[in-house]
C-alpha cells in the first residue's frame, strides 16, 4: 500500500545533519528515515510544518545514521535511497536506469585478509561452513560453477590507477568472544566497541590492517543487533577512530536461526505469512548458517568495492549508497527478478545451491557487472 511520505534530504556527518531539500512522494525505503504524513496534514500552516521539521531533525541528530544494510528476502524492495531505480534493478537483464559510478575512493587491490570475530556461542561445524566459504573466494580450481567464479565479478572493479580488486582473499586471525563481552543486545555503535575489544585485547589481539584487512563480526543465534530482522540481516561500514582508534572496514552478519529465519535465512526458511510455500533444503544442513552465507558474500563484495563508502556505488546519496550487491538482491540464477530467484541447482540429496566451494555447496546472490550492466553469476545459463 502506498503512503505519502515527507522526506528530508540531508547531508553531513554522524554528528551534524544539514537539511538541503524537502520532497514528498509515494514510495517505501529501507535505508531512508521517513516521517509519514497524511495528505490533509500537508496543508498545515507554516509554523506547524516548521515544528514538524525541527522535531524530525532532532530525531535524526540524536542517533547515528544507518550503515549500509541488506535483507535477502527476494519479494522485498531493495534497500535504496534513490527512487529512480525502483524495481528495475531487481531483474537480471541490463538496465539503462542503473548508473553505477566510481567516486575515486580506494578499493581493495592488494591481497585481502578477512579477520573474523565469533561473538557468542558457535559450533565447530558452523565455523567450518563459513571458513570454507571465505576460503573458496580464491579457489580457482573448484568445480564449476564456483565461488571463485562469482568473485571474478568483484575483480572487474578497479581503482583510479586501473588496478583490479585482488583475486586473493584469505582467512586471517580469529577472535572468540564466547562470553558476550558487550551483552546479548548490540547497537550499531556497540558493534564497533566489540571490534575495539578484539583489536586491543591483551592476549592475541587481531592485527591492525587498515589497507587490506576486513573485519567480519558474526553474532550467534541468541544475539540481537539493532535493526536485525526488522530492517537488515547484515551491514558494513568502517570503524570510527574515536571509538576503535583506527578506520577499519568491517561487516556484521547475524545468525537468524532463532530470531527470524523466515526473513534472513530465506529460502531455507519462509515467513509465517507465506502460507503454502515450502522452504528449500539447505546445502550444508544448517538453516541459520546457510542463510548467512549469501549475506556474508553480499557484504564482503561491497566492502571490497566500497570499503570507505566513497568508491563504487549508484545513486546520489553517499550516506545510503546503492552498491554492487544491492543492485542484484534476490537474484541467484538466470531469469531471476521480482519474486523469482532464477534457475538454481539441485543436488542428489535434494539440497538447493548455485555454486561450489572447495568442498561444499552454497547459495549466493549474484552481483552487478558494470562492464555489461546487468547482474551476473557463475551459474548463468547464457
């Protein structure tokens, strides 16, 4: 159902927001903070309207702006702040409406190292599934279609010198936070405090590698993170020196098995309101972790191409950019678009997947290929 929204277009830092324009339109966003206004309220006198705007400005400045987030459910609208894209970017075919541009910021052209923080209680089998997925990014000899073939799309992106993103992605150091050092409910800012604890620990701290290190915070299925399930299943950004002491690209992804598998582990679980739709069998026998895999891929691909949110993205809003994985949300195979995931692969055991890792199978969304201007993946049939 369409709603009329009053939108404040703003720019600035996390501590200062400047209103630059006001517009009204009928649409729904996931990355933009909205103030819903009934049509008859739009006729209010100027003092009342000014009071409303000042109230909204207070709310915006009272909390940090959202980091880039992701939800995999294919029938939901992409997390975009630019209405020009609409549903057009959800289709596999090329689109003249998408203008992904390079904004001259750094990308990860050196060997990429992924440092993992395991927050909460994790089973050894769960860690192994995720480790082998990350290790498959550079496994060029894996069976086709492969995770390495999927990463080839990321490698098409370059920096201002023409250097491509690195083929080499390796697992770095790990840190276990089994006792929930920052409790079982995290905010976006307390996530950065978890990372600070990991890189400043007295024993075996994670190495500081701002140029080519990625910090991946994974929360167990009993940990709630701000906006988890309701708005995002994972997000990426960079740490603030005022909190962590360094500017480090990081991503967070949560295990949704207990909190919202029908939202963040789709299609291996389905929402209750989707009556009659059966979930697909997950390829590694763990619904929560198999659901995390595509989100991890989504975030790592965007961290590599837009680590400081000033490199590759579409749209006019750098606070909420539309990135190479956002443009292909819900597309996993040829023909994908709208609520159709595309043509997938079925194993002899009945599991559904679309690419192979070193020893395992995975279901991972496709990525935007700026060379041909459409979503591509290693399991494409054409």
